[in-house]
C-alpha cells in the first residue's frame, strides 16, 4: 500500500519525466539572452550588454523561436523592421517573466549556499565609508585567502542601505543614518556604531553674503541651496522642514551626487550652499575632495529635532548567531568591533 508521501513523490517524478524534450534543450544562457533582449529592445543592444557578437544573440533567438513554435505554436519575438525594437508575443512576455524568475532564483540560491558555508561574504559600502573596510581588511586577508573565502565588495548608495540588507544582497553594510544626539540607535539590525558627526554647509558665497557664523534654521530658509533629491541629507531637511522642503527652502538646484554639487560650486556655475557632513566638508576644504575656494559654515543649535549622523556597520538582526564563531561573517564583524573608534566612547543616554 502506497503512503501519501509516496504518491506525491510519484506524481513529481512523473511530471519531471514527462517534460517535453524541447524544454530540456533550452539553456539558462538562452533564457538570459532573451531577458536581456526584452530589456534592451534589440539584438544589437543586447549583444553590446552581453559582450557578444550580434549574430550570436540572433542565433539564440532563432533557436528559441523554433522551439516555442514547435511547443506552443507561437514564436517568442518578432522583428519589426530595421532600427525598430523587437516585438514580443504574449508567449514571449510570459517566457521572459519565467526566465527572470528562474535566473534570480538560481542566483539567490547560490548566494544563500555560499553564505551558509562561508565561501563568500558580501560587504556593502557607500563611497565615503569604504575606508572603514580598509582599516580591518589587512588583518583578515591572509586567513580569508587561505580558507578560500571570497570577499565581495558592493557599492551601495545611502538611500539603498536597508533595501540591500533586507533583500540579502549584502551580508554586512557600512553606512549612515540620521539620529537624535545621545540616543542609542533603534533600528531593527545588529549595529556597530563607528562615529557620530553633525552636518554643515559648504558655500562659495562671499563672507558679506554669508558671514562665518553658525547658520540658524530661519536663515537657512532664505539661502540659495543645492538640495539632495534623496538619501541621508534629504532625511535631515525633511525632518526639519517637512516632506515638501523643496517648496519651503530656496532651492536653486536638485542634486543626486555630492561630487556634482561640488562641481557646480567650485566651477562657479551656481552660487549658493551645499548641505553635507562635517567630515566631507573638512575633506573638501583640505583638498582631499574638490572644494577649491569653498568655505565651511557650521549650523546653529536651533534646528528641531536636533539631529546628527550616525555611521556604523549593520547586519541582519540575529543572523550572525546562526553561524560558528569562525564563520567569515563573524570574523569580519568582530574585526570591525575591535577597530571601531566608538568602542572606547560609551553612548550617553539622556536622563
């Protein structure tokens, strides 16, 4: 007598063995090519993205079209003429969706396996926190190389820190967020605090237009400002002046990258102020970043709520506890814990 589990196993086995031969001839490489063509629109652009000859891409499309026509009676893609994007049939759109899901599932599964066995650790860092990794890597490098552990480093923008961490695209991430002074971080992550700092202004306005005195919250309202479109510094402005801060402040330019804002000011293309971190402002004034001719102006203490930048190392809550002490993730975390400047500076809580 067959058990329920045996019946289910038999059904699965039967389904696997009855797969149409044409499906088994389709490779993951062909599916990726199809998905890239769908995204880019043409075989030429897909070939450029894949680093291949256009004829190779076209050959894969022709093979997929023949297989689809044989299996379901409809091709996947149709040429529309010279210079026009491919037209994807309903079957083609459905196969593209399946291809993306399949390839992403394979990639995610490999990442999970590598993370579990400790063969790969992915560390995410912003442009301005990559040096923190440089402070601990020399002591770990030999051990990681001996054990065959690959350290994958990924550039992450501040606005994407939590999305990358939650989505398990990175295992550890180094970045910053806005917090009230003296308050311990309340984020639902494991946190190693590295340092705290305030924000400041960089300006090419003359001392007559903007004296070297701390800028009050009311004064900032009327200054020509290069405002961030998103990210950490946008959090400050949003909490001080509301989500519609662009309609409240005198915004002369929206910027999505610090270097772009610095270029506008140092090139005298615009005259105004740029909100940034104290360390970045100091680096610009000292010549370690573009900042020739700019001045650093502090902010007064009348902004509400009072905010400062907390920079640190973050991991998913409790994940490290599931691994042995010598797992690369724990070794990297402990190296940061030993090196962090904030280790010797206890957080002072109010009251």
